[in-house]
């Protein structure tokens, strides 16, 4: 049997404990590498940012889809909200700013969008609510009509500012005056994602089918 190993003397034990504590403390205090932000969503040749800043809030990409009839692709629409939503009711109820961004894939007269909005809102809100919205719906239609024509590559933003209402931006330029009321924006949103939307695949994509 070999000789017993001697335990370190008390002073050495204290030094060892101190060195170990310092090493652990340095490891805990060492800055952790920042988590990389997810890259943009690549869809139909477009890079859709996952996050945006709007009216003082950070919004996340809830989903995106394409408006298409047979082989004809009209636009890609992306929905940005302050919190994820998987249904139309949830999307309308999310508080704070919102954005619907449309990337145009074809030239089109603005009047076509006016007709689509009118049809979509009419199909997704009750008649008494439609009556309350009528004057604001007409004001919105006049703003869209004022654009005249959208071109392939154009970007149209439909933004909700809770303090002022809906802002329409065409290629970053604000058009017309805000259309007041979160209720109006909710009705417009339902025309995209409600029970009877423009396009069911577009709706499903905007409600998280494509993130």
C-alpha cells in the first residue's frame, strides 16, 4: 500500500477555493453572444422583413400570401401585428399599430382595388356596421382612386395608427388624410382575412400559414 496523499494545508485550500470562485464568476459575467435576428422571409422573389417599427411599436410578420386568379398573380400581401394571430378575430383584436403591406406583381388600375375592398368589406361585416362605416369607406375609396394606377414593383401600405386611424402610403408617400377609427381598419382587415375574403389562400398565408 503506497503512502497516503497529504491534504493541502488550510492556506492552500483557501487559495484553491478562491481561484475556483474567480473562474466561475468570470464565466458567469462573460457576455453571452447576442441571438441573431432571423433573416427576412423569402417569398415570390421578395424579402419580407420579420420585424418592423411603426408608430413607436415593434411589429412582427404574422404571415404573407399571394393574391392570384388562376395563373395571374396580382400582389403579395404581408400582415404585421404586435402579437401573433391565427384567426381573423385575433388579428382584429390585437392592440396597437398594424400594417398590411402589398407588393404589386402586376400593373393594375386603382379602381380594381376599390371594387375589391368594397366587395370584401360588404361580405364580411354586418349591414348595420356597414352603414356606420359608409362615409369612411367612401373617403378611403377616394384616396385609392387618387393613385390612378399601380405598377409592378410598387408598394402599398395600409397602416393603422391607433391615435389617428388608417394611413395609406404609396411607395412610402402618404396619400390623403387618415381615415379615422380602428373599427374601420378592422373592417378593411376582414376583407383580407375574414370568413369571406378576397382569396382564401391569401387569407391563410396572412394568418400564419407562411411565416
